[in-house]
């Protein structure tokens, strides 16, 4: 391996490590159940204001 190939290898490794740290640091966590996405509340009928356990 000559100097040119070695420099390119080091440069590529450095850039890939930088990208990985950006993705790791800038990723946001998601709240479970935010905006009513987790549970569905029945609005009409005999079971009004109860949480539906299964989807139909």
C-alpha cells in the first residue's frame, strides 16, 4: 500500500466516524403514546370512555 492509498483510507475512516457520531448525537427520542397514538378511547356506545384493548 503506497502513501496515497493510505492517506485516502485514513481520510475515509475519519469521515465515516464523523458521520456515525453525527447520527448518534442528533437522533431524537420518540415519546410513546404522544398525540394519542398508543391507546384508543371509545367515544360512543355502551363502552364510552373506555380504552379499546384490541383493534377490529
